[in-house]
C-alpha cells in the first residue's frame, strides 16, 4: 500500500471522540464546555485574548470577531497519528468561539477540515466522525467507504472511478480499523489538553507581570 493511500485511510478513520471529561459535551458538529470562574467579564476577556496571543503565531490573523461578549477564532493545530508503520502530522483546521459573561465563559470548538503538507485530505464530512463512535469494524468500514467516495468526487474523479477506489478500502479495513483504535487516544488527549490549557490560563493566580 503506498503512502498516499495510507494517508487517505488515516484521514477517513481517525476521527471519533467519546465523552472523556466532565462538563465537556458533544454538539452536532463539535464540542462545548462552560467554565466557571471568580473573574469579572472584563478579566475573562483579557485572559482569553492573552491565551490566543500566546498560542497562535499571529492573533490578528486568526481572530474573526473580538468583542467583550464573544471572541471567534479560525486557526489550526497539529496532530501526529500512526498509520501502520508510518507517522503523519496533520493540521486540524477549526473554529474556536468564546462566549463571555460575568464569572463564566463558554468554549465552543468545531473542527472544520484537515490537511497534510498543505493539501486538504478531509473536510467536514470526514471530521463528522468525531461525534460518531464506531463499536465494530463493519460500521467503521461502511462509513469509511462512503466518506472516501465523496472525497474522491471532490478531487475530481468520475462517479465510477470514485466508487471503484472507495470500494478498494474494504480489503484493508481490518488494518485501518486497528489504526483507528490505536490513534483514538492521541486525538482525545489533544482535545483535553486544549480545553485544559484555556481553563488553566484564565483561572491561574497571579500575573506574569508580577516581577
């Protein structure tokens, strides 16, 4: 199996997320959590802007909306997964929205696409698997074939060729499903770390300016 097919398998198979953290809920297309704090609305707003500036190369480039009530960013982060004997690092495009009130704020995270070496390898259709757990190889395989068919069509393949290429995935579904199970904890950890990073930064005591 060549590297491009392995990358395609990985883009199709790796995205499901089960409940893992109290207070973090699944939505139709992402995840949400309400965080309580002792800070004022103004203080929360300032802390969130600091977190964005710290975690993105250019806050100006990723911030789409910035008001005292809501901050919306569109950025990405990297995740390295393993497909059989190959490691591949993907950029996960996403929308991150912060809704701010007195003494609490809400974090809404929506994954919107993924790329490898600058080329898109999966969009919303693939990333929807974040919200759909696969308990067995049969349901996983059917979703993989269906999603791959749509992906091939988007790449410009004919309907006939797209169907033919997607059906080929059935012959390697066992390996793909094993990779999916193996890499699932990696994705879970990335999401948990992101939410924890935001919450810890807002609620941390003191200031870096106290020197």
